[in-house]
């Protein structure tokens, strides 16, 4: 096994790869003010962005689920890597050769984590398949591509390859690269044979590499080319530690930037459809990999679309019965998007690839532009199942269709669709339908759920007040939870944010503050961590990393990260503002001590020993004078 990675190399990796560049591979980031960026958290479902990234500090924090840390923490959490695997991943991106404390420099093949090894195997396999596409045996694959309008440049752009028809061409190649049989089986690139030896899973097929959102190859899609191939038309990588078909979208690595830029995603059904769309200028096209579009796919797109009001997801389906069923399945996930969802039905049962071949690139672009709102498609499907020639049929259709209209997020579109529904049903009293839809929508809002025509339920809990928007973390060691209504807690929080984010503004005064001056136990723990890291005056390079390392447990470490990322509540962050926070925390501490001494004097009574009473009175007088000086002179009185 490779030894422990050299500490200097770990620091070099952290410094070399900006956290915003890493995070933006997984979600869209927008300006959050104060030098921070925000996006939809990849670790929990949310409708408004509470995930923030601070490029200057190299940290991220979600104010919704409390996930946070540095670049390595993010990679470890999102891709389920160990610490060493995360370091090795980022080192490879940055071109840094790692040193291991035991054994000196090493390529690390025997000590690499499983996920890193499986990804490396897929990367090598993808290049192997690409190289095979130019050989004599692959003529049938090149002909398949040409017949569908894809030239060599298109094949290169999408890294299309060919798997030789023999039993173990890839297996022998990867063995020569140092991969074990166990790794090849686990990766899904090979499978056990009757002889007990691994053989290639994909043989004699056209190969599409399937990449995750960060661009790493995690699987393959393989298309049958020969009549004597008894396997399915399309064969995909099986479920593996790095490949979950419900969590990948083909083409997402190529489309993600344009999806984020245009706030539009086009969902097609196959690999060649993605290729056709991209080559026709629809570069936001993506496809599922051998499974229906589902909830995990929704999450991927939502993080790119950022749930803004103009975002749109367009599904393309064939006009046949199977295509209509697929469209209705997609409609079931419609409300999981904040984006508007639409459907584009291809003419004559052609998919986008066939359409491009028959009518050219312009026809593919026109198909997308001719989309219909998905809810309108669903309404027409619902209405078509009822007999509208009699009142009972129209009433039944209204009962089924009205909740669909009530579920439309945009109120203006909801009203117009209610009028449209009345026309579909042949109901002359449009206002009757409009009022019915509005009533269902109101009941749904009161119930906090989806409209279903069952009437109002219990009202949802009252919304959080603005100062409760950021949930406070639990206090360590069983202390009381933070109370952001408390002026003392709010000021202590602000001072700690300054000490972590702008230590030069509160130094050296902050380092003279006692841990007991912070009344919230979690804040006292952070103050102690700053002290253990050398104090705010130490500042400088690696300051935040030292404070996080000095935290006694994960709870305190998470709070340090949160405070380092959270915006300071002032448009002007300068010495004056910092001084106000320093004075407020110190003044409250003095006032608490004055209160304690006053109580002590009351308990002592008039018969207390004179020298003891005098000492207490002197301390009280000194504190009162100090408090007055702070009130009169502010930070100068510290």
C-alpha cells in the first residue's frame, strides 16, 4: 500500500484547484454578493439556493443542511471518496505528483481507492475503443455512423468507439495497464465466463462513453451492429460502484454549460439523438441511459437550471403510443421542476436523428421551437378519454383535469389554461371553470400539498421570520441551541465572522477576549478554536485551515466553515464596523459581571467583613467606569 500523502502536497493540491471551479462541475453558481457564489445544494433537495461557496477562502457551506468544508471535503462527499482518493483526484487534475511518507514518490497504483481505479479503467477503455474505430474490423461501425449522418469529426467529438468482436481484447489490454481481474469485473467492463476467466462485456459493438457531470467516464452504451449478435439492441454498463443509470445523463458533460447559460435543457431518447441535436445547434440536448427519466435526473437538471422563472425543460418523444406514455410519465415529475416543462412531438414517428437525416439541421431546431407546454399535452390526453357529448362526461373530465391546471405554478398561465380547459370541454361558462381551478389551487396552498379536489386540509405552519432563515447548528457538548433572536448571540456571531473572514480588522483586541465572553457554547467553542490555532493576529496563509483543524469535533468544524462563508451583515465592512461588534460583545460581558457582583453584594448583606466588601465594591466601581468608557469612546475605550 502507498503511505500517507505528504502534508505539503495536500496543501499544494488544496491551493492549486479553486473550489468554485470544482463545484461548478456539479451545479450552476451565481453571484451571492460579498465575493461569494450560490447555487442549489447537491446534498439535499431545496427550492431556493442556500449553498454558498467562498472562492477567496476555499470553503463551501449549505445553510440548509449544514454541509460544509473545503475543496477536498466537497469531492469526498459528492463522489463518496476517501480523503486520499480525493487528494489523488485533484492532484491528477492539477498535474501534481504526490509524495507518500512511506516509499517516496509513487504512481500509487496499488494504493489508489476503488473509485479512482474504476474511473481510470474506464478512461483507458474509452481510448481503446476510440483507437479501434479506425481499424478494418470497425468498417461496419463507421458505415452505421455514416448512414445516420455522422462523419469522423462527429465521432471524435462524442468519443465514439468500437469494441472488437473477440472475447478478451479489452481485458488483455487493461491487464497490461496493471488492472486486476477483480477490478475489471467490478467495473462492468468484463464479466465472468464459463471457464472462470473474465471476458469482455462489450464485443463487436459501437461504443458511446457515458460521462458523469464532472466529465469522467463511468460507463458505456453499446449498439448492436451484426445480425448474429444475439444480445439486446442496446447494452449498457451494469450497476457498479461508479455507475447508476438513474443518476447519469448522456451528454451532460457537453451540455451543462449551455444549459446553465440558456436556462434550457432538451431531453431526447437516445445517444444518436443527442449527437444529432448537438450537431444541429441544439447543444443543450441530453438523454437517459436505458431507463425512464426520473427523480434523480430531475435533481441534476435543477442544479444546473437554478430554478429561475424563465428556465425550461423540453422533452422530445415520438408521436406513437409509446412516446405519448413516456410524455405522460415525464409529466408526473413536472412539479419537481421550478422550470416550465414542454413537449416536442417528432413528425411521422421520426426521432431527432432520423429528422436531421431526412430534413436537415434546421428541422431539428424547428422541432424544439415548436414545443407545447407539457400540462397542455396532459390536459388534451385527459379530455380525450371522456365523452364530451353529455353533461356527465364533461363533468367527469373537469373533475380530472381541473387539479392539473390548479397545479400550474405561474398564476397568469394557470388562469389562461383554465379558460382553455373550458373551451376543450365545451363549457360556455368559463368563469365557472376558472373559479373551480382557483379554489383547488387555494386549498392546495393552505394544505401545503398538491391540489386533488378533496377540499382544504390543515394549514401549513407559519413561515420562518427573516432572522430564522439560517438554521442554527446544534450546540456541542449538550449546550443550549443558538438563538438568533438574541441580540447577544447575533453580535457574537458577527464578531466571530469578522475574526474568521477579516481578522486584520479585529486584531489584536479579539485575541484578548476570553472564551467566557461568548455566551453561546457553540460560539465559545469557535473562539477556543481560533485561540488554539494561534489567534486572529496570526492570520495569514492557511489561517482558516488551522482554525478548522483546531476544532475539537465535526460540529464545531462545521460551524467554523459556516461562519467563514456566511455574509457579514454590513455593506461597509471596515474598522468602524468591527469596532462596534468588539465593543458590544465586551460591553455585554462587563454588564453581566456587574450584575453578578451586584448580586454578590446583596447576598453579603450589611454585616459582611469590611475588607471583603471593599474589594467587591472596588471591582464594581472599576467595571462601571470601564463600561462607561466603552459607551462614550467605543473601540478606543477597549
